[in-house]
């Protein structure tokens, strides 16, 4: 079920600035790994290459044995359907109900007629049951009909997890999924992601929290678009970490705040710096 | 003596209050004002001395004609105006929607060839062109066209409103669609949704309340326009006003104009209240 990933010499440029350069990485099916790095190091861009959401400057990306950037539209759609994403900013459609948002995990698999049916009448019986099950699993069973915009941030992130559960992807890309939610939700989201991984899905998580990243068997660190570390957490020394986060003042501030109080602050990344808002 | 700044202190000191482009723009505006005033024969004396005629006109309007026949004619005219404006807005919205969807620029998909890009741009430009033609021709000109083609009456007036509304709404709809937050749409596409699906489930739901508000506003504008369209024979209360004017029946004109103002204000209030609720 899990998908193998191979990145070979991947380079991505936004105008003059290199977001990724010479990134070579191989991930086995069903593996789980954490990606760390300073703001603007290319973590989000790395994830976007895995769904072909950004133009590739050089190198190649292989997902499940197929060259992602050489696929036809139809094949790309089929490949993307097996990739689940979850973001810091939830990226749900606020006007739709929680249940509809969760059902959208399946939308890529619908034909034209089924798409119209779903648009006008809502998901069919089978999909509805799965949506209800998924929302129950994340503790939102009674909020199926609630407007997503009326849910709290933590609840919205759980809806995003429910969307993953409906989709059952072979590859999960979690882009700072805990940055804007409370610790209880963070734990719950993490547990759900690990469950999916145990069932075979390959799991990649972008993390700002190094302590959380150390719980993963493999850590990949990016610095200025290049891989600065790739290995087990025990080999990641403090000096290396200092080098990875060197010059990232936000990070230093973040750490200082954490020493003062254990409250989690939502991380705000300057527009365009994380490579996602740049489009 | 301490060294002085090299340039002599000019008007406004070291930091000029107005930059050159601003000063130039002011000059241009002044020039245009004088030229236009000359062109239209702007004359305050004439405006003030015309008071007598206006006074006569207004005093002849009172008391307004409140006879049963006039009230019936007013009611029929108002209803007709209302129906024209409503159908015009509705049909305009229905026509505008697909054109707006086509006339919305999507972020270019990664990995598209230049030929594919070109082909994708054709419907966009065609839709934008059609909308521009619909919108830039004023509704009263559309009414003239339809009156010549279909004869007098409210139907050509309604068609004129529909065409103009379609142009205005199409442009505003596509602007709304373009400014909707794109991340949820991207997220859908990244999990394998087709362009159509990403549009229907990601972009459209986020734009719907904006659509409703814009359509209501257009209906409001249509009510105002519909009162004028009668002047070219395209039905509505305007036609009654014109006829009464030509018959020098000023008391009747007063009733018709008064009723028009009341209805326009009512619709204005109603639509503003609904739009406030939509936006919150």
C-alpha cells in the first residue's frame, strides 16, 4: 500500500532564488520520516514536488516507481489520488460542512456524473458512512453537518485528518500539522497519522519541533534548499542542529518563548518565505 | 561659516511637498476642468435665472394626481418595472455564471506545454470579450436595439437589462472567483481532483455568498435603470412618466416619480439588509 519515493538531484527555483538544490532522497514504502529545517529552508517546496505542484528546475521525482513529472494528466490524477496532504493552515473549504470536507478526500475518484450528484445531493450512502466513521474516529462524530468555518482551529485540523482517513492514501505529506493547534489535538492528529503509517502508508512530516522529530526513526534536515542531515535521530548532534537553524531568528525566539512558558504559539511564516504562499 | 547645503532652499524647503508627477497631474486636471466647462457652456447665471421655470414646473406638480385611474397606472407601471428588473437580474446572473467561470484565470498547471497553455487561454479571452461587450454597451442602448428588433413594451426592456446585467455580473463574478483563497483549491488538486472538481468544490463554495450579494446589488441597479428604459419605449414606469410629461400632466408625473422614489428606496433598504447578513 505504501509508496516508494525517489528524488534524484531535485532543484527548484522561484525567480532567482533557489528553493531546492541537488536534493537526493530515497524513501522506502511504509517508512516514516520527519523533515526539519529553518523557515524558508525548502521543506514545503520539497513536499510540493511530490505532488507536482511546483515546476521542477532539474532532477527527477519518482513516486511509486513512476516519474511524476512525465505522467499524463490522467495518470497524474490517479497518482495524486494516492497522496494525502495535511497542512498547518488546514486548507479546508470553510463554507462546506465538516462532512463534505472529509468526503472531498474521495472527490478525485468520482466520475463526471458522480461529481455532479455529490455537488447537488451530497456524497452517496457508502461514502457518507465512511465520512461519518472517519469523523467519529477523530471525535467529531456529531459535527458532520457543522459549517467548517464555525469549527475551532483544532477541530478543523481533525476534519483534515478525517479527510485523510476517507482518502486512505499510500503516501501522506503532513506539512507542519501541529503548528497551529493545541497540544491535545496535536497528539490526536499524530496518533492518527501513525495509525495510517502502521497500516502501510508512507509518512513524511514537516516539523518545527525538533523534540517531536526525534521520535521518528529517520530525520531529514534541510538548510537553504540542500539536505544537511539524513539519518537516525541519535546521530543528529546539537552542533549539527545549531548549523541547521543558524541565522533563523524566529527559531531562537521560539525556543526562548518555550523556555518561558510551555504554551504553543502558532508559527507565522512571512508570506512567500515557506514556498507555499509564494504561488 | 559652516558649509551650506549645495542646493539653494527652494519652494517648500528640502523636502518638496509635491513631487513633479503630482504637480503635473494637478495642472492637467485644472486644464481639463476649464476646457470642459467651456465646452458645456457652464453658466451659473443661467442656472440661477432658470429658477423661475423650475418653480413653475414644480408648483404645477402639486397637488399630485391621486385619482383612481392614475394610481392604477402607477401601480401597473411599478409592478412592470419590478418584474423587468427582477427577471433581468436573474437571467443576467444565469448567463453570467458560465461566462465568469470560463473568464477566470486559473493558476497555470505545472508541466503544461505552451500549446496547452495557448488552448487553455482561448475560452478565457472569448468569455472576457463577450462580457466586455455586454457590459460596456449601456442598458439604454441595448433597450433601443431590442425595441427596434422586437417592438415596444417591457419584454425588450427586460432583455436589455439581462444583457447588461450579464456583462456586469460576469466581470464581478470572475473577480470574486479569482480573489477566493486558493490554498483549499490547491489542496484539492494536490489530492487528485480534476480542474472541474477543484472549481466546483473548492473555488465555487467560497465565492457563493459574494455572488448572492453582487446579484442583489445588480437587481437594485436594474430597478433604477428600468425606470429610465421606458423613455425609449421599453416598458416600465418610465414610459408612463414620458407620456404624462408630453401631455403636460405634471400632477400625474408627481405621483409617478414619487412612487418610483419610494420603491427604489425600499428595494435599496431590503437589499442592503440582506447583503449585510450575507457578508457577516
